C-alpha cells in the first residue's frame, strides 16, 4: 500500500512538472496597422494551467488525470484549462485578432476567451467563446491582453490546440468589450444566495475547496478569476456585516447569466439586476427552467463556508444578501464617488455609494420589487423618541446650480398600508426644508421641488420612520437631482 501511494505521488509530481514547462506557439504583434514596424514576442509561460499537458510538438491537450468536467460545460467527462501569461510591451492597441489552430475529435470541444488590462492592473471581463479570426475591440488601447483556453473531452479523447495568436489589427471589431467609465461605482444588487459547502470539491478554475473557504460562484464564465487570483471580487453584505472575496466558480444555475450588466448578453429580455433563476422561480420565466434544470429555490450566488459562516454569520443554507461587483467600478464603501459633470441628472440608488441608512435592521421590499428590483422600508412612528430608522441620499454633485429633486415611491406588497405622511427633509445650499409626501397616493417619481445646491456632498435628502401617521410603511427607493436649465 505504501509503495502504491509513493508511485502515485511521484507520478502526479512528474505530470505537474511537465505542465509547468508548457509552451504554446503563440505570437503577439504589438504595432497596429500593416505598415508599421512590428515587434513580435512569444508567450513564454502560463499564468494558470489545470489538467492540461504539452505534447512533444508543443501543442496542448488534456492530461490523463484531468478533472471531471463541470455539468455546466455539457456532456463531457473531462476538462482542463489554461490562462496564458500576457507578454509585456511598451506599445498598446485597442483591437486584436484572436486566431488558433485546433484538432477536435468527435466528442471534444474547445472554448477560447479573451480579456485585457487597460491600465496594467484591472482586467476587463472575459469575452467568452471567441471564434478563430474574431477581432476583439476594447474601449481604449490595452496594455496587456491574454487568452484562456478550456479543453473538454472524454476518457481517451481530447482536443489538441496547435497554436494561438493575439495580433493587434486595424480591422473593424467583430466583438466589442464594454466601455470603460471612469465615474463608475460598482453596482450592488439584492439577491438570494446559498452556502456552497462542497469541501474537497473542485471549482471551475481548478481550486480545491478547503474548510472555511472564502470565495463565491457567479453564473457567468466572464467573471471567473484565475486559480488563486482575485481579478474579479465581490463584496457581500448581510445585516451590517461585510466581506470581500474572489469569484472562483461558475453557477449555481447558469453559466451565462450576467445579470449585473446593463446590456446583458445572457437573457437580454430580463432587466438588469434580476437573475434568471429568480425570474424562473418567482415569475415562471422559461417554464421555471434554468441551464441546469428546474429551479427548486432561487439562488444567484453560491458562497464559501468561510465567508458565509465565519465572516457574515449566516445561519442556514439560504439568505438574502447584497452583492457588489467590485471589478465594475469603485467600491461604494470607499466614500462619495466622483460623478460625471456632463450627465443631465445625478441618480442616487439606495444600494449605491451615495446612500446611507442608520441601522442594518432596516426592512427590504419583497424580492424583485422596487425601482431596479429593490427598495427599503420601515414602520412609521409619530414619537421622535421611538424613531430608529433614518436614511439619507447624499450625492457628490459635480457642479453648483439649481436642481429639481425627485424621489421614487415603489408599489410593493407590505403587511401595512403605505404612509400618507412621509416627511422628506431637504438640505440645500441656503438651508433645510421639510416636504410632506403622501406615498400611498403618489407612487412612481415624485417631484419635491427645485432647490439650489453647491458642488460637493453638503446637500442631501433625508427620510426617516418619523411620519404623520403611525404603524404604516414608509418606503426608501431611488432619488435623483436633475440640473435645471
């Protein structure tokens, strides 16, 4: 028994050492335009390799001990992946042609994904499943580009990748990456999530799950970090407790549900922030079917035990949480965000960085209700001494001037009647003013008036559970400042 274990241990070590020598005959041309001088560099290494080996001719195939394929990849029994180490160059380009040569025996498949770093640090989301010859366009010249290969096969069957190249080009882009927004704040969504568990299991990026693991699974290959990396992270918040963890897996129900994107590629008929499995469970969308079958309970994110139990203190295997997609912009908890002075209106979302509330125990709307599928609520009181919930919309206005103020009142189910006497306090440049709003009779966008504001974050709208009627529901949804002409 001892000699068998030793043999297996050394066999695996030999395979790992062989994988470390992997070279793909890929070239990158850094000068855009056919008439420019060109600098060519071979990719001399890999950032990540899981279950792949180099053959004698330098091509790539699945290793004999490649891990079982994820059900999200389809009817394959084995899979492996690699991420190429991007070469460095003083030059950059905004469009690249991805080309590759591959042999695909029946029962095998290859997926090629591409991403770029526009600043040398942060990465764009992966552009998934690029065909050979595709031209990928980025919003600004990219300092680094790289590809990810996912090989899928069966016992004894593997695709063989002979070459991969990424070349700058002046040809029109056939696939466009999302535009970069220097004023973007990472979006936050209220979703249902589940505890992952699965200790000893393997995630989509090859990470073997230990006890107390801190990572999440999101339903899109476009936001999958490298093994051990943290290129794509989320902040999870639950009842006032918060933790930041990387995205290491794909799921739970889908592999193409990028519900956080303004222009969704998966399920574009659903609105932003409303996961497909939620729509299936609550609204019967797609016959209550997801990529992995019937939706028995809603969950748009799996969370590792270390984050779920140790960091957030969640009891049970399901919970409603707030998740912030940190690769998409500034962390809302990092302070008032910069705002684009050219925008005609400044919107403050109650899940964004310019909204504050006094207590983690503030109530929330039913799942999926409110402007952009979320709103807060509280039970009204008439005695100041009993008031415990205070909320404030406080944008960092880029320019001074007169602004029309609007607040959104949702139509959501509640055990209590909606208040007829909400008391909004407006702090503007010249002082403070209280405006009463009958939320029961004025759903939708309500105009509070026009007021002068200084540039910066001195001005705000404030609302609390203190109202003109007791025992009703007061709603806290979006607010916006619209610059007066």
